[in-house]
C-alpha cells in the first residue's frame, strides 16, 4: 500500500488519463509542490496520509454513489493516496435503502445495524468499513461538509475551515428530504424525516414508545415506513393528497391491491388530504394533525415522506438543470466545467433510451452512475451511459409477517396497462405504448428467473399482443407471452 502516497505527482486537472502527465518524484518526503500552470495540478503526500491542501481526486458526499465510486477507484489502483471523500455523515458510505427496511425492524426481530450494510453489500460486493478506506489509502473526512466552492481556483472549503484544492471533483451530494414548514409544526419533537442513519435512529427511538403513528406522504418512504410500523404493532395511518398510493409509478388498480394488503395489516388511509398544521401537546411533542378539511388525526409520532430535493449547494455555479433540478451532466457524467463530474441522485443526465434529461433517485442508478463516471475518469472509456430505469421495494419483511412484499419495476411507466394477478402470490403490470411496444414492466413476488426477464423486456421493448396478454390466466402465463414476444425483436 501507500506506494503512490509516498510520492508526489503532477497531472492535468482537466484531462482524462490519456493526457495525464504522471511523474514520480524522488525523495519520498512530503513537499507542497507549486502549480506549474492553470491546467496542471500537483499533489504531494506522505505514506499514511495527506499533508497539504492538494488532492488529486475529491468526492463530495459520502453516500451510496460515493461508496461505489471508491470501489471503482480501488479496482483501478487509483485510490491509494490519491482519493479523498468529504462527507457530512459520521460513518463511511452505506446502502441507504436499508434505513426504511431492515433498520426499522423492531428490536426483537434482529434489525440491521452498521457496520452490517456499508457499501457495497447491497449488490453483493465487499463491505467497505472505515478500515477498508484506511487500508486502501483513501482519505475520508467525516462530519465536515463542503460549505463553499470556487471553480476558478479549484478549491473547496469545509465547515471546519479546511481548504482543499482538487484535481478532479465528483459531486455526489444526493438529495435531502423535503420538509413541512416550521410554522405548521414541521420541526416539532416527534416529527421525523428519514434520509440518514441519525434520522433512522431518532425514528427507532420514537417507535419504541409510540402508540399512534401518522405517515404523511404515500410514496416510497410512506409505504415502507407504514409497513415497518405494522411490525411494531402500532396504530398506523397514512395521509396523502392523491387518490391512491405511489402515484409516481402505480396505476390506480395496482395501488388498490397494495392498499388492500396494508388495510389487512391494520393500516388506515386518508386520501386526497393535505396537512394544515401539526399540533403539539402540553409536553411540546406532536399530538395531532389538523387536516385542511378541518378533521383531526391523533398521533404521537409523525413520519414525513413528501419527496426529496437534490442537494446542489454550494455547486450551483457548475450548472443546474432548470427542469428536473440537479447538476447537469453529459452521458459521461461531465458537468459544463472541465474536471467536475456529478453522479447519483444529484445528477441530471441524458436518459438515452427515452431521449430526455432525467434525475433518478434510486440506488441502482447511484451505483451504476458512480461506476460509469469513475471508469470515464480513469480509463479511455467514452461509452455513453445508457441507463434502463430500475426501481424496487421490499416491505413486511420482518420475521413473523404474514406476507412479504417484494416488487421490481423496469423501464418507463407510459401508455396503457395490462395487469394480471392479485397477490396470488404474484402481480404483473405491463405498460404498452400506442405502437404496441412494451415500455415498462412490474412484478410482485417473482422468482429470480422471472425477475431476470424484466430488464430484457424493458430494454428491447418488443411488440406485444395486448389481447393475448389480457387473456393470460396467471402471471406465469403472462410472463411467458411477454417472453415469446422477445423473438419478434430478435427476428427484426
Ligand atoms: C430511507 C431511504 C430508503 C431508500 N430505499 C431505496 C430502495 O429501496 N431502493 C432504491 O432503489 N432506492 C432507495 N432509496 C434511494 C437511494 O438510497 C438513493 O437513490 C441513493 O442513496 C442515492 O445515492 P447518492 O450517493 O446520490 O446520495 P446519498 O446516498 O443521499 O448520499 C449523499 C451524501 O452526500 C452528503 N452531503 C450532502 N451535501 C454535502 C456536502 N456539502 N458536503 C459533504 N457531504 C454532503 C449527504 O450527507 C449524504 O451522505 C432510498 C432512499 C432513502 C432516503
Ligand atoms: N424503494 C425505493 O426506491 C425508495 C424507498 C425509500 C425512499 N426512496 C427515495 O427517497 C426519496 C424520498 O421518498 P418519498 O417517499 O418522500 O418521495 P416520493 O416522491 O416517493 O413520495 C412523496 C409522496 O408525498 C406526497 N406529497 C407531496 N407533497 C405533500 C404534502 N405537502 N403533503 C402530503 N403529501 C405530500 C406525494 O404526493 C407522494 O405521494 C425519494 O428520492 C425516493 O426515491 C426510494
Ligand atoms: O439495496 C439494498 O441494500 C440494502 C441491504 O441489502 C444491504 O444489506 C437494502 O436493504 C437494499 O434494498
């Protein structure tokens, strides 16, 4: 280890490795080297640590994408003494999805805890603990978020006052939870948001003494946290403005099936409703929610899951996409500023197969964008990122649950739908456009072989016989009909 760390190197900050001028210098001692020109950047480091302001590669944000990016740096032998991760959190990158799944199991049902789910275990990779970063010569600055950025001088300032000069910069600041305004009770004790481990710990602590739980928002967080509350046998209500849950993805009919299942587990729904105010009891803790229609819902614990916003600050000057928010990048994750990249939730990237700019707030993209970006940075790869959207959720997974729920979706949820099955135990939904092309496919409780068919279908978008699909007698039958339509693509 630390061979690179023992040397000083010069390289072009704006170029890809093909044009790098990497120079080893003798002496091995720590020296701060001069910048020879605007375009070249020098770093000096000693074995065991970085000793000056200069960093060759800096990743800002220590979340899901950062963990996978670090792995790719290591795979290329380019991490040791060269890579610095600046993190707001006190722990190394972890698989954020666990926070509303295994993390929220009640204490007697073996909840997931760190270091169990550090990246990259969620995709079957190595568990990268704090030790792993040390062993691989990666500097991680914990609990020291970047607060200022100067693109001209290529410097970052952290909250503790550190000034870091970077050669190449990867922005992976992710999203933050949208909040209810303080003036309507959005900050009362007992009101929770969930984005990081500290948030999840606070929620677990509230669930331990909760009696009535109110979940605000019927999206991913709402569905996952409401199901988790069932595991604690808590009186649980979900309130949201739309007429069905998961409006971003589910059709009304698919949503109804999940709503029925939640109701069988005792969850109550209040649809088409907005919060007017969260009220505090005499102890100052949240005690109820007043809805816009004047009705009142009692609750001692409130979880707000009303969406997330990309964290672009302090990098606004790099270029924010006006439509979808986030830092705009090209198909190689390069921003408009040479040497600066953005990945994960915060990146507004060309979603090639649908010819639109998108931000994807799901972990599969965080992992793949990180890998693709670092490959681009470290090799001569120029292949455009060609992402197939993939979302999933798992709920009611805790031991003793009467029914585990596990669904996956691939593609685009556009066009008309055909739906088959009703938790028997499977459900499948197919999205088909006006040219009879299969655009998106959803499957609940498939086998691994069935799940593996979904990306093939969504990627190749075969022409399907809608009437035949509608006449399918089971989910298995429908999947076979869809599978056979792949031959039409193969034969074109
Ligand atoms: C509770 C929860 C459950 C989820 N479950 C699923 C799921 O089941 N399936 C799925 O596909 N997706 C899921 N997601 C979404 C998935 O976790 C995200 O898409 C993924 O984490 C994005 O990775 P990222 O690195 O872009 O952002 P993040 O993982 O959010 O990491 C960003 C990091 O940057 C840090 N940061 C922000 N600003 C600064 C700064 N100025 N300086 C330094 N650090 C900074 C943040 O503190 C954070 O650590 C879930 C998200 C949440 C919140
Ligand atoms: N399985 C997964 O992929 C998964 C799981 C958890 C979280 N996440 C990610 O975490 C982030 C946050 O998730 P989320 O569930 O908060 O977002 P979401 O966008 O999935 O759902 C937000 C929900 O809140 C509702 N809403 C919006 N404004 C509201 C308001 N003022 N009052 C009441 N309801 C309101 C929306 O209509 C929607 O139903 C997202 O990026 C999401 O992708 C993903
Ligand atoms: O992708 C994921 O990673 C975590 C967990 O599998 C890590 O062990 C989780 O719950 C996911 O859905």
